[in-house]
C-alpha cells in the first residue's frame, strides 16, 4: 500500500471506528446522498466508501452490488489524498488504473470523480464518488454539488457518532440519568437507577417521581419542578429517594427542560453527606455555585510574574471575542486589562502566599475594541513552589450593572447639583420612630449646618407664626392620619431670622393601613413669590391707569370727531371761497385787463384748491378703519394703474410684471390704487435721464402677508440723509422735480391704515426697491 495512505490510516481508522462505519448496514440518510450524487452527476454508480488497512468498505452505494473491495483496487486511495475532487476522465488511458480489474472487467469503469469526506479536524474519513462506464467530465455545477453532498455526508456521520456516543453515555454514565415529563412522570432511566435504588427500569418508567421521594422533600421537589417548567436550570438540588428495601438515598440533581421534557443527571451523595469532610466539600461547591454565578470560569497557572490561562469555559470567547488559544499567548491577558485597573490584578507570585479569595471589578477590552466591566472571583487552589501555583476563578460580565450604577451616581450628582441651583431639597419623616431627616439643600434653605438634626416640632417651628405654621401643622396631621398629600406655599423664618417664602410638598406612604413614612420636597421660592406679589401690585396700578387712559382716549376720540367736523366745515368753506375766486378770475381773464396780474391770481387759486384736496385725502386716511375691505386681483389692479399712467410712458420706459395671475388680497381698493399710482409715478418721475427707465413689479405670498415690490433703476435715494424723514409730510426727495411732498406720506398712511407696513432699499444712482406688506385677510 502507498506510504502516504499508511501514514494516516491509524488515525483515520480510529475516527472511522468512532463513527461505527465498518461492517454496518447501509443507512437511509447516506443512501439519499449517494442517490442525489448519481442523479446530479448523471452517472449509473455512486458510492460512499471508507478505507482500512486491507480493504475499501462501501458504506452506501447506488448501481453496484458489492460491500467491499481490496484496497489496492480502490480509486479512493488516490482521491482521499486530494484536498478537492479527484477526477479521472478515461481510466483506460491512465497508467494508474488501466490494468485495474474494475476497469478491465465489470463494472468496466471509464470515468471516476471522488470528493474526500473531510471532518472538522481536517482528517479525510473516506470519499463520495460517482462512476460511469462512459468517458465523461463533470461540469462546474456538478462539482459544486458533489462537494456539498460530501459535506452533508460528513455531518450525517458526525450526528450518528454523537447519537451513538449519547446512547453509550446514557447507559454507561456513572450518574443516574433520566428523562422526565413536565408533570414528573418518568419517561426513561439508565441502569444506574437500578444500581442505586435497586428497582428494575420497568418498575420506574411510567411512574411519577413523587412515588419515590421522601415525604419531607415533596414540597421542595415540586418547587424545583416548577422552576424547570418556567425555563430555569437546576444545579445541585438534593432530595431523597426511597430504595426497594425501604431505605432512602440522597441524590444531587442537575436538570434542564428542553423541548417539553426535563433532562436530569443525579448523583448519589449519601455517603458524602454522612462524612464531615465530604459535607464540607459539598457546602463549598454549593457556596461557589451561589456566590460565583459567572459567565465563564477558568484555571490559571502563576509562574513568577507571569500568568498563563490553562483552561477556560466556552463562554469566554462569546464575551471577550478571543479564543482560548489567543488568550494563552504570553502577556495577552494583562494587555487587555484597562491601564487604570492593572493595579487590581494581584495574580502573581506574591498572591500565592496570601491563600485567600479575591474578588475584583475591573475593565477589559474585547476583541471588538469595546471596554466591558467584569467581576472576577478567584482563589489559589494549590502551590507547587514559592513561585509557581494554580488558581481557579469565575468571571461575570457586569457591564450593564456597572453602567446602571455609574448612571445612577451621575443622576444622583446631577439631581443634587440641580437641587442646589434651583434651591430644591428633600426631607423624610419616619412616622413610626418620628425620625426626621433633611437633605443638604433643605438645611441650606433653613440656614442651619449640614449636620443639623431636626425634629418634627422644631421643623414646624421654623414656619412663620400664624397662618403659615397652622397650615403646615394641619397638612402634616392630615397626611399621617388620612393619607392626604399636600403642596403648600408658606412663609418661613430661617435660623438667621430671614423671612422667606418656601414651597413644601409632602407625600404619605402607607403600609397595612397606616402611614409609615412621610417624604417630600422643599423649595426656596422667595424670589419668585416676591416677584409675583410685586407683579400683582403693579397689575392693580396698571389696571387703574388703563381705566384712566380709556377715559382719556374716549375724550380724545370725541375731540377728534369734533376736529374732523371742523376741518370738513373749514374745507367746505375754503372750497366755496376758492370756487368763487376761480370763477372771478376766469371772468377777469376773459376781459381786457392786466393779464399778468390775473394770471398770478388764477395760479394762486389753483394752488389753494390743490392744498385743500390734499387735506381731504389726509382726512380720508384717518377714517380708514370705517371703510369696507374688498377682495381684489393684484395683477389686474397693477395693470389698471399702468394703463392710467400710460400717458407718462415714453419709449424708454420698460415694465416687467412678476406675479401669479390668481393672487388676490383683501384691501380698500382706492387705497391700493393710490399706493400703486404713487410708487409707479415716482419711479417714472425720478428715472435717470441718461438711462432707459426699467420698472419691475413683483407680488407674492409670504406667511400671512402678500408682498408687493416696485423696483426701479432710477436716481435712487440717499437713505443716510432721508431715511428718518422719508415718509414725513412735506418731504421732497429732489428739488429738481415738482411735488408737494405728500405722495410717500399718503402711501405710508394708507398702507398702515390697512394693517400693513412699508420698507425701502435704495442706492444713489442705482435705483430703489419699495416693498409693501399687506395682510392676506
């Protein structure tokens, strides 16, 4: 046989025997895999075979009717040495197989492809192969499927081995193993039950465990069974079982419920319980189980200043991310401990001489780079020399617990700091013992030392004598006797005789129909209360002043009405006189008199008429609140005003409209016409003589406003000079243009009369932007 095959045959054969491969009947799970291999690769023959020193055993087969072959004739001796599929496309042309009896004779092999069956440890157990009597070649799909089927075959063999091992363990284990229903009925027991209790298995199976348990242990056993049914695991539980001869044996149980059944392992500890030393050891184990509930356990070897992890439970990789092999590297364990916590690791030569238990909390960095908190409980179990010893320990991940603790401390500190800033303290009265405690802030508000010990009587005595002291006394009594909470604003006299306002809140806590504790908050609200009292006083003063102001306003309104009537009468009389003057001057102009004198008279009359008209406009604005608003289309109104101003257009005036066609606004139409007329006429009037006049009119909605912008490229306005008086009556922006200084004043008055506002942007020589804000409704 090939030496390469011989070199691994012993180890492989041990694994094959472990899997119970040789000289056993075919199994349906493997048969399905060989059938699938034949179908996928479209070959008449498929095999799962294994090699021993003398032969090839065909564990599963399709298309061939033999159970084994001599190993020297097996193609698998070559395939098993390959890491991947071993493929022979024409066996008659291959010097290794041309004279093989299975090539020369039946089944006349021409094509062979075998995939080694490799277990998790990298050992090739056998092969899954397909064989054909014709020349052929596998495609990529068939090769991949052959690999997957081989992996599945290895898993099937592994599961079978585990099942056989479990069966053997169940029967041969030195512990009492059993499977129990949720109600305590025994489903299966192993032979150790008969050895311990002297009952045959058929006397136990089908009966309740409670039929055999000592009467005094029935309640605790029922509690353990309830815990198991609630998903808890039981470890170290001890009860007593009756033997066939009527005696009782003490059994220690570990149990867990899975898939509706309880799996338990019991140990007869009767002899141990009867021996003092064994009892101590049992109690020690119990103590370690209860005190060292851990996420992982470990064994350490200490040699001088070096620590070596010899063993750790599997959970260590789940928690830290490192495998045991990685943690066993020299210095690895110390390297993952937080630098600030290195001093907590006393596991070195000096530790060996302490012989005491150690429990430390420190931080370690996981493989993912996250710092976690652990609680490590360990003890020295043996000392080989002055510098060499061994330690066992258990470690629990307490990150969440620690984070909660840190968060609680932070919250407590924050609450205390906040309380100091807000001058809010706490207090608590033990009603049973009449013991009262104050927080530091409460002491600070009372202006007493932080270690001041108040009593209920002294605490009440701090309140101002009279109404405040009576209120707090009554409130405390009702809280204790009737369970009524209170929230009071009271006056208090501090230890330094300062009179301040405080807020006292009390909450009673009742147990068994009586108040056992009264607690609450205590706040200094002196500043707020005094501000409140001052505001109340000011409110009274303001109310009286408002009443007086309303009387003045009513008087002013009556006087204004009288003034308006007077102005109208004056205007009417002036207009009548001016009309007569105009008629007279017209008559004089038609007769031969001094033409120049008459012309001057006529011009003066015209000016007087214009002034009176402007006075009437001002009166109209003051009456705006009595006029009715109407919805108007902004675009149509702009176009109408442009048409009216068309006579002032020249070929140098360009107008651009930028607004929605459907935009409407609720206004006084005459006012909007006047506003647009004034702004547009000013834009034309104050254009630059050397530049074509360009006017852009925009309208858009902005929040609750409709905004209208008139933008020109005219001479502009010096806002530094004119901003404060821009909208004053009589103000003129240019002495070179004719005007009365009323246009912008009337525009502002009309805009404000409709609840709006106006703003302007301008630069001399570059133009102006007048922006009107009018409410939508």
